[in-house]
C-alpha cells in the first residue's frame, strides 16, 4: 500500500489518505481491485450476521470489485 498513505495524524480528517500522484491509471485500477478484495475478505472474516444495511453495502462492494476486476482484465494484453 505504498501508493496510498496517511495524509493526517487525525483519523477525523475529512480526507485522511492521499494517493501518490505518480500512480498510473493501470496501477490505480489494480489497487482499487485489491482494496475491494480486502473489504470483502474482512467482512467474511468478521463472521457476524450482517443486518440488511450492511449486506446491501457488501453487495455494492462485491459488485464494484467485479467491475474493477473486469477493468483490470481489459488492460491485459491479449
């Protein structure tokens, strides 16, 4: 995660993280896919029954991950 770093020592900052401006478009999409995979894995590890709002959010995260994965696939040479 060397392309995303803490922007502020305070966790209450409006934008607590910043992205390395040298990060390429392709690398950014790969990073998005990795972060979404981490979000999905974290929710699964928690193992607690999720309420309807949490389930809805996780469905959105899973759909976003699928789209990000597809975008990364599109960047691969055939």
